C-alpha cells in the first residue's frame, strides 16, 4: 500500500486546496444556505406570531363590538318601553286635565 505525498512544493499543494475566486467550497455553500434558511424560518415564525397576535386582537375587538351591540339593543328596547310609558302617562295627564276643566 503506497502513501501519496504532496509534491514537496508547498505552493503547489496550497493551490490544489484553495478554490479560485468566485467558487465556494461545498461546506461554505452549505453553511451559507443553512444561515439563510435559519433566517427565513425565523422571519416566518415572527410573521406567524404577529399574525396570531393580530388575529387574537381582532377577535377581542370583535367580542367587544358584539357586547356593545347587545348593550345598545337592550338600551334601545328599554328606551322604547320608557317612551311608551311616558306617552301613556302624558295621555293620562291630558285626560285628567280635561276632566278637571270640565268640573270647573
């Protein structure tokens, strides 16, 4: 079994290991892709979290608006009843006033 040795010239050995400008070693390219992927995954997670928070806020606002709508409907019903009662009381007072005028 033979063992291969370098050329004995350090410059020649160094050139064979160094990639030319513009070329990336596979490990460097892989690492760069990993870094980019991690960055994209982080951005995706941030966007997902933000969307989740926005959705939660939207549901809270919707629930508040629904509560306000129900309160307004109840107040409207109560005001209609109070208005009807006021009309009846007014009519009764007008009627009583006419009776009093008729008596005198």
